[in-house]
């Protein structure tokens, strides 16, 4: 992980993808969308988003 990595919150992804935040959280709980935990905060890197999308398209 690099300090220059771009991070998204579940709320930001939900807004970008026009989905409910519950869907994003469920994908994280199911292990389909990888994330990083910083205490109680959850952040998703751009690379993790790309991997999720590529996996979703397959």
C-alpha cells in the first residue's frame, strides 16, 4: 500500500455507482469487495475497485 493510493469510502462508492450503501457494505461482508480497515473506518483503494469490477464483469 502506498500513501499516494486513492481511497474511497463505502459512501463515496455508493454515490458514484448510484447504489445504496447497504449494497456496498454487503459486498464487503461477503468478501466480494476487498477493503482496508483503519480502526473502525473502511477504505477501498482504486486497485480494489478495479479488481471488483473486473471480477463482476467476468
